[in-house]
C-alpha cells in the first residue's frame, strides 16, 4: 500500500454522532468520497488543509464547507488519525 491509511478514533466518531445530528450520512459521504482519498495521497498539503499552531501534538485541519475535521499523522506508519470534528462556529468559540 503506497498511500496513508485512515483511522477514525472513538472521539471523532462521537463528534460525528453528537454534533452532526441528522447530517451524519451526508458528512460521512463527503469524507469517504472527497476528503479521505485526498488525505490518503497527501495529508500535509492541499487547499483545504492547514497545520494548526499552538497545539501539543502536530494537528491538522481539513475543511469541508462549514465543517472542520482534525487529524494527526503518523508518518512512519503512514496513518492519518481522525481525532475530532465540529462545525466552524463551535470550533472557533472554544
């Protein structure tokens, strides 16, 4: 396997369930069909990708419209760990 693998953490899945009520299927489809293929190829660069500053761990953000998805990368094992998800309004109020 040449690309990165995607791992959805429990916290990420909980965020999808509690914060995206009624929209989970739409969001999961966007992740599966749009975001994950890009992250598998290149999780570090892209128009929707930003490395966050001031975080304890190297954390990255992927944006799809009003939604924000956060992840960490294990470059040695080539795994992208999806760690959190929220909508834009809530993320930037925290």
